[in-house]
């Protein structure tokens, strides 16, 4: 589970299922998971203070600086038509790609994530096709399941070291 304060909202993401490792383009691997997200705006100040880095709390918090490059595609699974839209536009069915530069405790990291929504069987093939279209051009290295993990798991590994 991941809990964060972002853009004036409390956001909670919970893993619903782990679908295991999947192979893309015959050489790249990634762990595929299903997640659900809840967002809450207009929280009382007492809750907001929990996410202030300088505040003394008993909660373990991590300050993360992120620079994200987002791409979003609206998808019609009946016709197969795909249309790229602005990353800020809400769509009810589609795919997202996020390439992120992270700075945590003065160290630089990079992450790559793919997302399909909503969580239904019609999106499975579209998700695989979109991931393969992106990673097929990566020839200098292979993505491995060993380095594929959720964002909360990644942060937990950083904090533990």
C-alpha cells in the first residue's frame, strides 16, 4: 500500500493482486500487478500536517522529488482505435506510461511504469500490446523481473538501506 500527499489530496493506492512476471517482446520482463486508488481532498489540517517533512510524527515518511514524463492513450477496445490525449485529461478507458526521475535522500533514481485502466479483462491484451510497442525499441539492455517492483516496494528498499 502506498499513501501520499500530492496535489492537495491524500492519495492511497492498494495492491489488489499480483499477476506474476510477464515477458514482453520475448526478452523484457516485468511484474504485473492490479492496484486500486482512492483520493481524498479537503482534509482537516490535522491530517495534512502528517505529511509535512519538518513535522515530528511517529509515522515513517520519505520526501521524494519527482520529475515525471507522462503519456496517456484513450482506447476503444471494441474498435481497437487508440488516441493519445493530454496527460491531464480524465479518460475512463486507456493506457498510461510514466517515466520518472526521482531524488530520494540526495540520490538519483529512475522508474518506468505502465498502467491500464479500468481493471477489466478487455484491457489485458491492450496493455501487453502497448508495453511491447514501447519496449521493443530498447535494445541496449533488457528489463528484468528482478528489477521490476511496485513504487511502495521500491521506497521500502531505499529506506531499509
